[in-house]
C-alpha cells in the first residue's frame, strides 16, 4: 500500500467546495481504475483532502492498494503535487 499526494479541483468562488472535491475524487478514481483493462493494477482504497496542505489550492491524499501499471503511473504523474 502506498500514498500519493494529488492536485485537487479548482473551485470557483461561490461553488460548493465539498461537492467539487467529491466529483473530482470520483472522476480520478474511475479514470485510474479504468486504465487497468486486465484488473491486475492498483485501485484507490481511499482519497481525502490533505489536512497538512497550506495555501489556497486543494491537495488530496490518495491511498493506493496494489501495484500500479505503467499506464496508471503515467496517469498519476499528471496529477501529482
């Protein structure tokens, strides 16, 4: 099991932050698991906001179960903090 810090969603003023975070997490998790066509890669076992992140941007902390495939690692590289 490993952890990775990911960029959170950009939330516009007046937008519901919690709803934006939930939608972003759902989208990332579906894309991440969908990359693995043979069901031999990794999955997000949990994703939450990083309480240690500072500043205006939202940072997510994802716990990953299993070993990510090459394509999954490439996908994560686009979102890593």
